[in-house]
């Protein structure tokens, strides 16, 4: 067993060394660029949640130049996904993200790894990004809640129609699960998380702690979502639907806005 563990550790060390080499090759061309003030490693490699299929996410931060850029390059078989933005734009992203009930950008920069920092502005950015974790989201907008409820009701109505006509409805099933989760997070002022990672976040405590999530829904909600994912059953979906939708009735739906 010790031999097997040594082999696993060796492979992981080689993998670690390889992606670090790839990262250094990528950022080397930016270090001498006068418009670039720093770079931050984000994503799965920064949170140590990476797999063999993960790409390396890098933010290149510039002075106030007249463009922004994103792209992908492959170096030694590993993909690097990069985002280039002026520092002033990143501060705008942080604020816009927060107003949308998200902490994605705040998470990336507060918990990312500074690769280089020519001016000290990147370390300041990390501190400013972390402050968003201390703020409370705005109260849910009643019109937005009403629209979210309608979206969920409409999907459930489509599912019932499909079942009644004996048609395939599993695609709608997972679309509704996604909308129910988004609806619940908005109502409860929870920071949204990527839907593609939500199952692993709910099941794996160590994994979600590496994502530095601000808050989590109650265990009752988590159990309902996992039950729906595991069983793929209409009855379980209906329980989650009722939990999220509360006393919403479609004939109560009225949305009036000024012209």
C-alpha cells in the first residue's frame, strides 16, 4: 500500500510541476509589458479543486487601456483560459456582480493567488474584493420574485403536459431544478453558485470550503435538491417545487410596470 501511495503522490507532484511550468510560460510574456500591472491565478487551480480536465484560469490586470480581452491557449497540452481587463473595469465587475446576488468575482480575486504585482494594486484589489463578503445583499425585488415564480410555474405546467401526453420530459425536469434553485437563492439572499458544480458543493464539505462560499442554504433544502437529482422522480420534484414556491398561485400573477 505504501508503494501505491508513493506512486499516486509522485504522479500528483509531476502534474503539479507541469501545470506550474505551463503557467509560468504563459505569464512570462506579460511581466515585461508596461501596460500590465499584475496577474492573478483563479478558478480550480487556485482553490485546489482541479482535475485532469481543468484549465488554468488567469486574470491579467492592466492599466486603463482602451480594450479588454479573453481567450484560450494550449501550452504543453494544458489549456490556459485568460481574461485581460483594466483594473478600473474589475472594480465595476465586483460591484455589478454583487448587485446581481453573486460573489463570483469577489471570490476569484479575494481568494486567488497573486502571480505578480508591479504596483501593489493587486494586493489592494484582493482586500477590496474580500469586503464584499461582509456586505448583505439587497432585499429581493418583488417583480423579480414574481417573474421567477412564473418561470418555475410555467416549466412545471409544461412537465405536467408532457406527462399527460406520455412524452419525454426529463430535459424539462432538470431545467426546472435549475430554476427552482436560482429562485430560492434569490429569495433567501444567498450568493449563487455555478449550477454545474452544485451537486459536488452540496455533497462534499471539503470541496465547498475550498470555494470560500459566503453562505449555504439550510440542510432541508440541500436534501430536497439531492433527492431530486438522485431519484429523478416527479413526486420528489413536486416536493421541492412546493418548498420553493410557497403559496404562489398562478391566478395571483399580476405584473404591472410603468411605461
